[in-house]
C-alpha cells in the first residue's frame, strides 16, 4: 500500500496534468504559432 505522501504526490500530479486540458489539446491540434510577425526586417 502506498504511503499517504505518495498518494498526495500522485493526486497532485494528475490534477496538474488535467489542468488546461482543452487549451493544451487546442494548441496541439492548431499549433502554437504566435499571432505577431516574427521576422520584422523583411
């Protein structure tokens, strides 16, 4: 049986991974290119 500390760590890890899931999925599908132009000297 895992210790209470490990349970907490695991639960915290899962919660952190679940946070912003929709945003992460959207960025993965659409890409994360910034809206502003990168090369201004062209």
